[in-house]
């Protein structure tokens, strides 16, 4: 699980060096799962490919073209600071790890707080899953 200091990162975007990250709250209309989860997405702003880069990719197979960069946001943030010769002096992003043996207790705590399967997945299947697997019984 990750905790992110969104305010600090948004402030970093407006410094001279800049931090190319945006936070997007999706439009919830028409997607009951997104509306129930109230999610927030982070988006790392990458430079657009030039025409020359696109032209070089013509004729290559999909396995040769990197479409999605799969790098953890923490690595992107720290890497940006390092390239700018700056030190991270505050907690921008924090990882919390817990043993899988604690998962049932965490699920019970979330359910008691109102975050149930039927809330996160407000469909027939979500309600049925909650009825069959309710950890508060």
C-alpha cells in the first residue's frame, strides 16, 4: 500500500526544476465501479515522441516497441530528483507493507469502516460476493 504527499508533488510542478506529475479524478458518470471507489490516478507526463522516433518504429513488431513504461512512481520521483541534483528532504511517497497473514484482519477493519465488496463493486456480483464472503460474520 502506498501513501502519497499529493500537495507536495503538485507544489513541485511549479518549481524551476518541476515535477512532471498530474493527478486525475476520472469522470464517474456511467461507471458505477469508479463512482463507488472514488479513485484518483497519477499520470507522469512524458515527452511526446518525435516524428523521427515514430518513423523509426514503422515496420517493427509490437514486441519491439515500448508502448507503456512500467516504472514505479516512487522510482520516477526519486530519479527526477537525482537528475536535478536535488535531495528528497520530505516524505513524498511512503510504502506500507504488511504480512499476508494480516489480510483477513485488514479486510474486517475495512468492512467495519463501510468499505465492503458491494460498495467497491456495486453490481449484482459484488453484492453476492459480499454475502458469501462477509468477514464480519
